[in-house]
């Protein structure tokens, strides 16, 4: 396993008890002590801190909105995205079977490890420390929170944004499928003809890849601002890039 200093720097916290962090990164397939109890604790801590942040920063939200947005922020796919930002796959301790089957990319394992890390952090440093780390990890999401869109998947969000701007709907095409049958990677392209935008992303299923590339297109549209169909006559941005693999959320 890679040294833990880089991970702790990314978290913004260095554990006094390094054994707690190691346990938080240990999947049950690797042996005892594993991270399931820490995951249980971290899940509760995460829900409480995110609830507190939303309550403090969004007085306009009613109970229903708060519950819906919180659920979107703490769901498996969001936690797996945070795990990817932390390069958590480099630090997981997995059994041989999980390693061979690509467990280090599995959203459930990544999400559980994030929760376990937070549970271990709460035990190691207390509430104020874990709250600071959670706010650090979630600040990019909290600063760009769209209450109306929260809870909708990226493909639905993208379609609604394009329709609202009078632009053509996106086209999705599978470019390639590679890897073993039990561990396939799908490469998908999303094109928005109205703006000559063409982006590419990958995932462990077609749906996951489409959701990933839709997220990228939304980011580009937000950067472009309120583009309307008529703008094509003056400017035709052509954008193309690849995003890292994104795995699907387990039902």
C-alpha cells in the first residue's frame, strides 16, 4: 500500500493513531480488523455534519428540500466521486479475490472506505476535526448546489438545461467496450450539435459512462454561460476531452 502521507495531506488531517486509518482502508476480504464498524460510525457522522451545513447555509430550504439534497450529497455515487478525488484506490487493502475482480474501482467499496475514514477521524480527532474535513471535501459541491436539480441524474439535468435554452438534445454513442467480461469499461461520446460540443467519458457500464459524460457537458455549459441557439452564428465552441472512469452506483 502506498504511503499514507499524501492521503492525509489531501484530507487536511493527519491521524494521531495511524492504525485507525489503516483499519479504515481495510476491506473485510483482506482480514481483521476491517472497516465495517468504522463505516457504520462514519455514515452517522457524515449525515449529521452535512445536515448541519445545509441547515446553516440554506435557510430557504424546507424540510423536504433539506432531506432530498442531503440524500443526494451522501449517496454512494457522490462518495465514490470523493474517493476518486482522493485517489483512494491507491490505499485500499483488499483480499486477492477483490483485487483480481477490480474491487478497488467498485463504488460500494470506495464509498464505504470514505465513510470508514470519517468514522476513524471522529474517533481520532473529535467532532470539530471531522466536521472541518467533511466541509473541506464537500465545499466544491456545496458552493455549486442547485437545489432544483439535486436528486436528478446528470442525463436528466443535461436534457432539461438544453431544452430550457432552446438547444438540440444530446446524442450518446458507445465508442468502445474493452476489458474482461466481468470488468468491462465502456467508452461513450456525448455530442451537442447546437454548440459543436463533443465530450468523452468512460465507466463500468454504458449507463455509468453516459452519466459521467453528461456531468462533463453540464460543467462546460455552466462555463459557457447562457448560450442560446442563435449564438451558433457567431461562435461555435468545439470541445473534446476524456474524463476518468466512473463506476455505476449500486442499486
